C-alpha cells in the first residue's frame, strides 16, 4: 500500500506540495479549513460582480508559479506581457514609461531609465551607481539582512525622490514594505533576479479571470484528477507524534494517521499546530510579524484608465489594474487599486477611503473627473505577508523540522524569495520533495 501524506493547508504551497507527492505515487489527503482552495488568493462576489481579494501578479522569472499554473490547467487564464512596459503616472506631470529594450541585461533598461522624467537628470545619472552595486552583491551574504534597502540606497547617492519615484515602485509591491523598512537581502534579490540578470525576467503576468477560477477551481480539478483526497471545511486542531514515530493529525470528524505531513499553514498557525518536538524554537517564526495589504475596487460608469495597469508616484495610489472583464462588468470600468505596506489604511473606514481615493484617482486619470462611481468596495488582508524587514531571514525555517516526517511549507519559509506566489509554490514543491524522500519514494534532496 502506498504511503500516506497529509497536507495541512490548501493555499498555493499546500496545493503544490500535494501535487508533487501525488504525482510521485503517494496517497495524499489535503485538509483545508475553508471551503475553498487558494489561501491568500481568492475571489468574492458583490452586487453581481466578481472581485479578487487582492491584485496578484507574477513575473516571467516566476518559473515555479508558471509551471504550477500549467499543471492545474490554468495557463489559458493568464496573460503575460510580450515585453516589460509600465506606465508610471505622476499627477500633473504626465506619464513616464519603464520599458525594456531588445538588449542584453542590464542594458535593456538603460534607455528607459535614462529618460525617466519623474527624476532629475542628476538623479538619473546616480541610478547607475546603485544598479552596479546591486549587481555586485552576493545574495548568499547573511549580512545583507542586517540593514534596510533604503539605507543601502542612500549610501549610494539615491535621493528621497528616487526612492519614492523608482525604487519603491518595485520594492513595495514585492516585499510589502517601502525601501526604508525592507530588508536589503530580499530587495536585492528582487532586483537581481527580476531585473538585472535576464532582460525578459520582469515581464509581468496576471490572471485574466478571477483568482477563484484560476487557483481554486482549477486547482481542485487538478488535485482530484491526480487522486488527492481534498477535504474542504475541515479544520485541524493539532498534529501529534505517535510512539512509533507516525504522525496523527487531529481534525474535525476524526483523527488521521500519516506517514508524513506537510504543514502548509500561515506561520502563526504553523507554530501552534506543530508538535513541540518539531521545533523547540518555533517562537522564532511565530514572531515574524505581519504587514497588511488593502485593495480598493472602484466601479465607474465609463472607462477612465487607458492602460491594462499603471503605477502612481506623488500620490497614495500605488498600482491600478483594469479588472473590468474579470469582474463581469458589461459597461463602464472596474479598477483595482492595490495598496501594499498598508499599515496606514488597514483600519480606515470604507467611506473615508472612498473620499480620499476617488479624488486621488481623478488626479491620476483625468477622465475620472467626469465619471460617476457606481461601486466602491474594500478588501483588507491584515496578515497579507510576514514583515520582511532586517532580521527576518534568520527567523524563516527551511522545509525540514526536527521530526523526520514533518515538513513546513508557505511563502514565509526560507525559499530565498519574498512572500510571493512564486515563493509559496517553491516552498510547496520543496516540502513535497522532502516528504517523498523521507518515505523512500524519491532520492534524498538537499535542505
């Protein structure tokens, strides 16, 4: 009889782990407390329209996530830019474009950054010093996690305006903190892997349908087709170690014995569910903290934004995406405004956010000044990511624990990536590989 693997958690990490194990012949049960898959990526319906809880994007360099999308049969639900092209709008100062040219990296961005109108000529000339410095950094150097990216940039001649108008455009949505607070280690990884090594790495992709259809519905079909026993609406209370070393998962409706367990829950829950023997110092990752993301969903009676997406500087509006088709809107335009590092907005009443951001969107998109707002909805992910500040790297555990058959997965674990969809899938793949090796179903893998 095949060995049983129990995966606790049905986010991207848990789904990836379950598919990895099932594809290798293990008998897999996936337990998810909610009645859907997708974890922190999900959709909801309001007033007949569909919205995602947040605008999630990926880059061409996100190879694990893209392979996952292919594996679950959702590749037709994803759009990818042919070539990186981002309109950056400063109200009253027009649009500047960040585009890549058909040149080898890092020269592919030279023309675009050299003409970037939201910085002065002197500030643009200073960019080269920081970019060369980034290329020389060793991402394996643990000391990079001892300082902020902002401090490192200022030491290389970057002004406050450069941080706000360029560097934070990338750091804030990927690390969920501004440069002034983000770990140099993680921010440097984003730039080196996403922008400086390969000219096509930063081309942007996103789902053209809802995340619920692409991740939850397609994921459920793929898991069941692979033979995974998916149990939704089943909460796990704890994981225990039997005298013979077998693991027992305490759940609603009866306990479940397992030869191996992949615990793919958020870090506070993982610290609570794991047996004490798994990690006597589990408090280190339980205290990784959390940073919110707030998304505003604005329905206009007419099109107001002429781009698929745009970024803003000199305004609280960070990134805006056209979600009209995904929402199912037949007339007008549905915009999703993504606010990362949103500590200042997480507790603000919806009506106050409406007053502030409807006015700001009218500054960013002049067409919005004459349009009527027919709907305004707010989603708040209070624990969207762990706090990716200096010192966080040492708190992120790898997939293995002190127990030979219990493994951890999640974007908060040590993947080498920030807390992104790519990091989540990578962690699930890795935890699944370790579980298979522990059961003798594959060759051992490195930690």
